[in-house]
C-alpha cells in the first residue's frame, strides 16, 4: 500500500499547509510534502519531498521547514543547487538570508555546492565556504552597511601548542626539529613579537614581526624554518605557536565576484584554509574600474594557511592608494598562482611573511610588489607597469625570476623595497626582457635600472636612522642572465648601488651575462655601477663577474664603474672578473675601490682611473687574450698584458710597473719599450 504525498507548487504554498493537512501528516496518511518549485512551479532542478521530522535543527528555508508546530525535513545530497534554498539570482533581489542558510547547510554537511549559470546572486553580508563547489553564475557583493566578503574557511580551528619544552637552540633558521610533539599531519603557525624588519617612513606600521607557516608530519617539520626565534619564560607572548590539523583538499570552480554599492575597506575574497584549489576565479570592481586612482581595495587575500593553488584568476580594477592589490598573500606557505590576468590594479600581487610562492605565467598590472617573501619563484610572467614604477619590488630571501617580461614605462626592473630594505640569499633573474618607453618624457634625462634600490640615485632612505633594529642588506648572490633591454632612456644601468646612509650588508657575488640593449645611439649604458663605502658596506667585498657579449647600438658603454666615497681608504674593495666580454667601451675604477681585475678574452677600448691619486700598487690587474680597439689607458700602473692585441692607438703614460707577455702592438701604440713581446716587470716578474 503506497502513501501519497501532499503536492505543493511553491514554498509559500507549503508554508500555508492547512490544519487538516498537518494532522494527516502526523497521522501518517501522507508520507510527506512534494514541493515542485520554490517561488514558482519547476524553478528548482527537481521536485523535493519533505518528511515529518523530530530534528532539533531550526528552520533554514531549505532543508528544514517549520509549519504550524511541525517540522518538515529533506536531507540533500550530491550537488546541491542554491535554488533549493530560495536563491533567486536575478541581480536585484536580496538573496542574503537564503545564501547564509544555504552555505551553513552545505558547510555542516560537507556537500558540493552549485550556483547555476547566469545567476546573479546579490549578497549584503559576509559568509563562509568550507566545501568544494562550482559557481557558473556570479556573486554581487553589495556593501551597504559595512564590508561584505566571502571567506574560504577552515572546518577546524587552530589550537595552541605548548612550547615550554622546545629546544631554543634548535629554533633557528633552517631547522627541521624544534621539539614539537604530535601524531599525524599538521601545519604550525609561528606568531612572534620579534621584529623581522623595520618599515621606514610608515608611522602606522613601523615594523613587521616574525610570522610563518610550517608543515609538519608526526612531530617533525617537513619544511625548514625561515626565521630564528627566541623564547622568554617570563614573557610567553614573545612567541606563540598554533597547530592546524590537516584539512582535506577542496576545489572551487569559477567563483565569480563583482562589487556593488560602496567599496570595501578590506577585501572581497579571503582564503584562510589549507589545501584549497581555486579554478578560474574572477573578481571585478564594477563600481569604478576606469583607471581612477584611490578606488578599490584588495580583491583576494590569502592569509594564515598552506598549500593554495589558484588557476587562471581574472581580477580587474583595484587601485586604492596605499593598498589596491589584486592578490595579497600573507603568512602562508606553498601558494601557487597559474596564468593570472590581474589588470588595472595598483599592484597585481603583494606578499608578506610568505614562503614558497610560485607564480607561473600570466599578466600582472601594475607590478609585483612583495614586502617580504622567502623562496619566491616567477616563471614566464608578463608585468605591465606605469610611469616611473618598479616592475618587481621585493624584501625577503631567495628570489628567482625565470623569463620575465616587463612592458610599460617602468624605471626599475627589479628593486629592493626602500621601506623594508632587505633582500638576502640568492637572487636569480634569468632571461629577462625589459621593455620600457616613456613618450611623455620630452625634456630632461630619463634613467632606468635592471636592479637597484627603489630610489637608486643619491642617498637612499633619509629616514633610515639608527633607531631601526634590522640593518639593510643586499643579496649574497645576484645573477642577471642574458637580459634584453628595449628602451628610449638616456641612462641605462644593469646593477646600481648608490649611497646608503647607514650600515648594511653588502652584495657578495654579482654576475651579468650576455646582454642585448636596443636604445638610442646617445644612450649611456653601464652594466655595473657601485659607489664604494668602506664604512657602511659591511661583511663582503663584492665579486663582480661579467661574461659574454653586449649587443647594442648605444655608443657610450661601460662594463664596470667603481667609485668611492673616500678615495684615501683601501678597504671594502671590489673584485672584477670579465670573461669573453665584447661590446663594452670602458672600465672605470681606482686603487681605492679595486682589489682584483682579471679580464680573460674579449675586447675593450678605455681603461679609466676614477681617481689618479689612489695608487694601483696593491691591485691585481691582468688582461689576457684581450683586443684593445682604440681609446685611452689612463694612469696605468701595476698591470699585466698577456697575449693581448692592440689594434687601436694608445699612449701608455707610465711603464714602470706594466708587464707585457706575448702581446702584439701596432704602430699607433706609444710609450712602451720597442720590444714588448717578453717584457716582465714587478709584481709579475
């Protein structure tokens, strides 16, 4: 014997069950209510049968309906469409209460959620998503009384870790064992009051603290610490550690968000959960995306989580002054962004206290601006820049850019952030293309830089006083490999180090290889320019290595230009190694700033001393297999020429300490002994 259902066309009809129908449900005459639609018949994908229920849950407008003292319930499964919870999605109706009930239900029951195509879901309150889903329509976030956002949230809250027994000696950068005791997989959030880096010129935020996410398995770290930490038994707030147990991976497809009403002060989409994949997310500022500055906050923020993958994001129109980021990534580890298209933003990407970040391909406008990241890699990215900007700005350690392309009118390809002036480890810039032109620059001199501080000319950081706890630093090693520069600038530099008015860690190793410069014939190009400061340049004497050919139509080219603040002091001298260098016009230095110069192979025109009074007697200067093509050799002493060919006209002003071995001269060379084939003088004799 079958028991029929009461059939209702709409939710309103079901909520209007008669007393007799309710009695028949209670007496078992009907097994339930068959609902054919929500607002009208057939506006839901399928009919839904609600059964009489003794649930303690409350009416949520979708799974539980309370009518006349009874509760009707339907347990949804599989792909749950928002229409079953009353979402209209017509772009004008306020769907907020229905969206909140819907996501409360899918989050609690771990269901896959679905927003159908062409739906425009208006939401006026923030809500959380904790499960996988698919959005074929869009959410319109309407800020009427305050910020409204969507958060990809954790299912499990973090819990404090007792670190009283941890070994302080082991809590150092690079450590994999700090004394953590745990069974299973967990991520640890280190939250310290220790200063990581002071921030210059920002009264509201004078310093960044040490914070980082670390992965662990069975009590051992599986990624090394990037900071060193201290403990204080009298002040337990110095370091706090929180444990987040493993969360199952979730994937969200096509999440589309548009702004409406007033702009948020904060963000629109938060990712605060581990193991999240976002496929094709889209966030558009529809209020004003026409390039007007000071509109639009941050589109997407990743914070306090691990292992997030974002595939093909499209973000447009976030330009608010001071923020205005497409993607902001804070306190995370293992973020991967593939094929992003982030345009009309003040900066396409920014980060802070993030570790192991990878950006693959995509278009990023206006620049990638990271306040502090350790182990950052960008592959085949295109960065669009505005006038005078820096395409990449960084603080942190160990940065790799593979085949980056910069288009626009930037002044700096890669800059060390001036307000957090610290960049360490190894920085690799491989096969960069720097396209920068400024058609509005009709007067004066325009200068551009492949690598420098973000204020490259003159004193850097007038506010960098001794009150700051952390000294600035340059990378231990910087490699600029095969750069291509296309520009209309008057002055072009590969690496530029000006004056810093406080002590800092100097660069140890600098390498530049084959370079192509397409510029004006009047452009002046210098591959490396360093102002030596024997007082403030700490820790390292710089080793400069330049190899390969400079291909350019610029007529004035300098391989290395060394200058000195004090030409009477001979400490902190640089070493220059030139290998098979072709296309460079000159090398400039003095005895006060040069330790060793060895040029093996290639060609050169001019040898210039920066200061003639700074003796070269303590310098090791050797030219081997070099063709001298015509120019001048200024104040030359204490140098070795071996297997060199002089094809240009030269006058040697001094020969007392010059040695030539197997070298060949032509008639235009004067000032040397008539027989120079085997002329050896100290210090080379």
